[in-house]
C-alpha cells in the first residue's frame, strides 16, 4: 500500500515560499499570546473593572466571534472582478492584518477614568474594541489559513509547510512570551501594557513585509480557483454548513481542536496569575519558562514529523495531544522553579507533534468536503471552523469568572491571595487544560477515519476532478 508521502503528483513549491508563508503565523501567534495572556488580567487587575463585567465582555466577544467568523469567510470566499489581477486571498490577508494591528493596540488604551464610578464606559469600550479587533483578525486568519489548502497541494509540501508553519509561527509566541511581556509588563503599571502592545505591533509590521512573497498567488492557482467556483453549482452558506456538519471527520477534528484551544487559552489566560499568585515569581521569570517551552517545540518537531511519515498523521496527532494533557495535569502541582522548568520543556516536546499535524488534518478534512460539494470554499469552512472554536473563548471567560468569584480572588495587584484563591488559579492553569486535551485525544482516536486507503482514494478523485 502506498504511503502518505506518495499520494499525488501535484507540483511542488519552493522552500522560500513556504518560509515566507510561515510568517503569516508569526503575526497570528504573537496576537494570540499577547491577547490571551494580558487582556483578561489587564482589565480585571490593572484597570480594575469588576470581574463579572470582564467575563461578560468575553461572552459577548465570543458570541460576536461565532457569528462574525463564518460570515466573513462566506462573504469573502467568492472571487471578485479584481481577483485575477491582485489575487484571491492576498487582498483580504493584507486588509485584515493592517486593521487587526490598529484595533489590537487600541484595545489597551481605554478611557482614563475611575472604573468603579464609570464601569459601563470601560465595559463598552472593551466590548467595542474587542469586536472590531476580532472582525479584522477573522478576515486575516480565515484567508491565510484557508489559502494554505490551495497553496500547498502536494502532500510532501503540505507536511513540510505544516511543520515549518508551526516552527516559524511559534516565533511570534516566542517573541511575545520571552521578550515583550516579561521585559515590558510590570505588575501594577497599566501603561506597561500599552508599551507591550506597541512593541508587538512593530514586530507585526516587519512580518507583514516578510509575508508578501509567500502570499503571492500564481496565475494557475487563481484560474483553478475561479474555474472551480464558476463551474460548480452555486452553494449557499447554509448548504455549505450542512456539508460541514455532515462530515464526520471534519466534526471530529473540530471537536478535538476546540478542546485543545480551550485548554491552551485557559493556560495562557491564567499564566500571569499563576506566576504572581501561585508561585510568587516576578514577571521576568516567564522568559526562562517560555524559552524552555519553545526549545521543547523545536526539539520535538522533526522527530514527530518523521514519526508521522511512518505511522501516519492520525497516530501522531492522538499521541501528542494525550501526552500534552498529561503534562498539563502536572502543572497544577508545581511548587518550585525547577519543576516549572521541567514541565515547560516537557509541554513543548509533547505539544510539538500536535502542532505539526494540525494543518495536515485540517487540510485533509477540508479536501473531503471539497470532493463532496465539488468546489473550493476554504474561507467559508475556516469561518465555520472558527465559529465552533470561539466557543472556547466563551468558555474561558465564563470559567475564569466563575472560579474567581467562587474562590474570592482579590484583583488588587498588591494583594496576597488566600489558599482557596491560589487553588483556583492552579486548576485553571493546569488541571482543566489537561482534562480537555485527554478527552479530545480519546474522541479523535475512536472516530476519525480519514487515513490509509480512504485517504488515497480521496486524493486520487480530487486530482481526477481538477480540485
């Protein structure tokens, strides 16, 4: 039987294009790490907005996100009159990226007023800026992620691009977690968060220049996309949604990835709380922890990719996700810096396999839907994907708010937390993320079946139909 490396004879792309395209993920991962680690803490502790209002703002943001993402994808998936000249994805990537940076920075500049006297003004500012930020962030991510399926058709390119995409992409998290946040953010100084946002935007601008060669679309790619769109029967958004919901493999991937996203978001949103309140460590300590985490990712990425070539993408995805869950469970019990170091590098080693396989599994599940409906609509599918992923954001806001209220967390940046409040921080940073990942791995192992002969047949049929 043929291996996954022999699935097609699609034209390969150059390494330079893969690397340039990888910088789209640097911007994405930098935004994620900055948003997840700082926004909830910034508004609850540094600004002093009541935690219930911060949590409610997160819920509104998540609901908006769920509606916004699929609609943005569907409304911008259709080729335009200018698509042959300037591109299918490129214009949306550039517009989305630039405006994302603008509203990301504004998110950290709320009105300088007393949050106790005027909580509604701060609350509305947080909601409006978050929703505008997310509108353009969705436009950006929908098209650079959806474009991955079209840019990299060859299975070997797809594996290579997926792995490099994660390695290069994690540079954004590395810059944010190792340099910007620990060396800029100061407990009790809200202006330090503004400076951190500014430095993040500077890095994003540099990356925006670097991605230009990578997002350039060949005439063949544009023509194939436009032709498939014109020749196929027109499909409404709700018809596309039905295709997605009826695809078992897509939904299983979506469930497992949503659980991982919830786990990772909880961990990141509670990282500053964990350092300050559970371990009594300075913000600069994050530099060492984050550096070891990313070292683990770099050390683990190549072995996991080689394992995937022999064992298949599914096995690596399951093993990596489940071991990541186990490591996170140990985070709940950390009491010393040495233990933190060990868990950090272990988390990177275990998670790297999952990160390397995400785009492979995503692309395969999208291809299966493309074969069924007869056309490429990856931006729409990404929008639908993000609709469900944003459930995790809603859950993060709700879970943190509930735990902080139940454990009587004190938002004063100079406060010493009670044992109960510290216990709440620990389960948010480790126990919950671990359980979510283990459940996701079990579900994926049992139900996902797009592999072996079934995958070979799907790729052959896609090639035969020119898709």
